[in-house]
C-alpha cells in the first residue's frame, strides 16, 4: 500500500525550488508507479526551474515498479521490476526528484541486475535524445540492423563527452558507421573507447578543416549535442558545401547556409503530445511509437552488455544536494560525468 504523501522538489516559479510534501501520484490505465531510488541531474533542472509553481523538477530516474495501472499487462511490466527512464519534469507535477514517479509502462527501460540504480539513472533523456537524433532526424540504421557491406557512412557527433554523444557514438558505431567526434584532448581516449574512429579538439580553430580533409569534403550528417555557442558554425564548416546536408540539434537553431537543414531533437515530444513549455512543439504521435521502440532497443542492448554507461558523481545528501548540483552544472564544472542523487540519502529533517 503506497503512502498518501511524499517528498518532492517543487518549483516556486521564480527560478527556485523547495522540498515539499505532495500527493503520491496514481497511475493511469497504461501507466506504472516507480519508487525512485536514484535520479540524475540535467541542465533543464535549472534552466526550466522558473516554470509554473507546483511543478516537480527532475527528468531522469531509476527505481522499482510498485504499482501497475489497470490496463498494464504483466507481460509488459511487473511489480518489483527494476527500470530506468525519464519524465517531463520541470513542466508538470510529475518529476523525478521525488520519492515516487508516474511513468508510461511502455516508455521504460529494463535495468539488468548488474547495473546499479545509481548508474542506471543516467539512462533517460540522453539515451532517448541519441535515438531521436540518429533514427528520427537522420534516419540512420540501428545496431540491430545488418551493417551495409558498402563503405561506412560518416557521421559527425559533436561532443563525445556529453551523455547524448556518449550513447550516440556507441549506437552509430555498432550500426556500422564511421564515427567522427570532438572532445577536449584529455578525453580523446575515452571517446575512442566508445567507438569513435576519429576525435578532434572541439576548441581547435582548425578542427573543421581537419574534418573536411579526413572526409574529403563529403560529410553530410551530424548530431550537435551542444547546439549553442560556436557549435552551429563549427559543424556547418565541417559539412559538404555542395550537396544536401543535415544536422540533428538538441536546441533549436537554423543554419545560415541554405544547403544545410536542421531538425530539433526534443525528448519531451516522445509522448506524442502537443507541448507549450518550455517551448511550443506540435503533437507528433509517431514520436511516441518511435520511443516505444527506442525503449526496447536500449533494453535489449543493455541485456546483451553492448552499451557502456558513463561516469557518475553521486552527491551525498540526496534531494538536499540538488541545489548544489545545479550550481555545479551552472559553473561548468561537469566534465564527462552525470550528477546522481540517491533519494534515500535525503536527510529526514530536510523539508
């Protein structure tokens, strides 16, 4: 029997949030309730924390299913199952920085027993963004497809140390592509270990010229895992100047070059519904269908031990550390790691 109330981090509507007692969510017919064991930090936690008062923040979580909706078949989900996933935290009353979260039964990733909840909490927004970028936007093959016997297709994945890049590199390489990526020099070996064939310094002004040389000017596909600052111009300079080219982006922008098209990868669209916040986005029911497939794909790859997880940094006081974690991200101190909060580490007196 679930409790009536739980602790959750709730937006105050002014860019701040506070721990409050809120009702424990109840599942819809096709949903489950997950007892959150660990939650992961994302930049949206502080970028969207000025949303309407009462919204629960946090998107990525891992935990144990404790209740099934009326129409959820035990062939799909079971009570006690270990899962990870993401929700539309920060813009709804259902967020990951809470003791319980409500989730679509089909939009969860099964967590193998040999993956800790702390490590598993990273498997959410970043994994779905990588899948949306590779398969939805760029329409590339998956690791479950038979690799082409032809010359491998080149793809540029900008920022191999971002968590979207971390997973995208592995997915693209296992699908038989030649992966070109960027990182700071101290992380070159780490990015190559994920499967990148070539890695260049993102801060080097000659990187675009080097990519053009390596690809003989034929590069047509890119995934921009940063999508702000200099990356739009840097990636555009790497691409073919004659034919049609495409960039999948994680933040909205349009290239100034007419032959380059961009498509926004917006993870919150995976529920197939129209969105008003944090940006307007039309309903795409096919995005939900795609996300169901992504969930099964990642479940299968984890079970087959074909995905490396990234480094994590556990902050010690659970939800009481989220403010510190957001400041840590704002300051730019996060490098090739995901911030994790264990819910049970939240002090009892912290409310």
